[in-house]
């Protein structure tokens, strides 16, 4: 009587032709659920191979990364606050008297208008020059 | 990590925008040698608006309708060789970064002038003027929420007033 180990050893040493013959032999009862168990084992082996290919991050490293991200965020917010608080204070009003401020404002608008007149004046001078090409074309057409 | 980098970039960008405002240009050049500077704050504009009878002066256009909509006036005027080119470059950067629209540009006989405004079709939120006149340079920045129609009418009225004086 062969022991189980001897039987397993004998099965392992079977060649492909002998295995096919055994598979075709209807007299050999196939244990129920064997196909499903084989498929499960193959799937588990494939998963294990994939998991081995992907690097997993250890919990400690993951915690370290979270702490680092939180620290950098806090530092960025603090830096922003410091920059905001250190903004130079607004300038001081040049005038204490509102009437003087108003006079200055009036002068400012007069200066702006002077510049507008300067630009508009140049545009007005250039207008006749812009009409010249049309006059030339008109003369050519009339001839 | 991406979020941190993005937040840092946004903070730097906002800091850069602050650096190109009328106030920043005023702060940079107002203490320079030979420069005259004028600043009128929103509080001062409110005080001006409360004066019951403002002495407008003979023939001068009344600005009080526009005053209530102004929140800041910055004027820098100084020698061209000291601050002119650098300030003019800063003004151009400000116009570009603040989405200012070029209203008018003129150059003639040693005078250069550029005018910009920003806002909507109904409102002027900012007005810039940069003028180089021989050896003098001038920067004017107006901030506020001025109704565009009123602002344009005011400039036109003062321009017309000026023509009569000439």
C-alpha cells in the first residue's frame, strides 16, 4: 500500500501523455468543486504576483508624508499671513484741509483735460491727411 | 503636495499683483529726491463731499458729483532723469497686470502721454495717466467707482473750459 507521499510523488512524476490519459479516463471520479478551487488558487496566485509588483507604502511612511504635508500647508498659510501683516501701511493724506484737497483734485482734472486736448488736437490735425488717399483715388476714377 | 505648490503659487501671484498698484508705485517713488507727491484718501474724499458750500471758483466745473465715487488719488511728479523711465515702465506693467484699456496715446515734440482706464461699460474703476513732458514726468492714478458717463462728461467739460481760457 503506497503512502500518500509516495502517491503524490508518483503523480508529480507523470508525463503529459499519462496525465491526458488519466483525464480522459471516466472511471476516475473528479472531486466536486475541484475546478472552482483550482480557479481560486490561480486567481490568488495572480493577485499575489501583482501585489508583489506594486510597492506598498508602510503605515509609518504614510504617516510621515501626512505630517510633512500638514506642516508645509501650515507654513505656507503662516508665510501668507506674515506677508499680509507686513504690508506697508497706507500713505498719509497730503492735505489736512478738505478744501485744499478739493483744489488739488480740480487741478488734477484740469491737467488730465489738458492732455486729452493734446491728444485730440493731434488726431484732428491728422484727419485731413487721412482723407488724402481717398481724394487721390477719386481723382484717378474721374480721369 | 500639488495643492501646497498651487497655494504657494497663488500667494506669490497675489503678492505680485499688489506690487503693481497705484499705491505701490506711489510708495516706491514718493520719497525720491526732487519728487512731489499727492495722495488723497477715501476718508478725505468723504470729508470733501460733506463740505456744504465748496468754493468752486469762477467758471470752474463742479466736481462734487464725481467725488463721492472716488476712493483714492495718487500723483507723482518729478524729474525725468531721476525716476522717469523706471516709473513709466512700472506704470506700463500696472496697466498690463490690472487689465487697463489704453484710452489714448499721443507723442509729439518731446511730449509723450498715455491714458488708461479699467472697469465696465458703465463704471470706471481706475484711471491712469503717464505723461513725459521734456524733463518732467507725471503719474496720476484715480481709483473709485465712477459712472463712466459722468467721468467722460466731466473731462469734456473741463477740456472745453480750458479751450475758452486759451
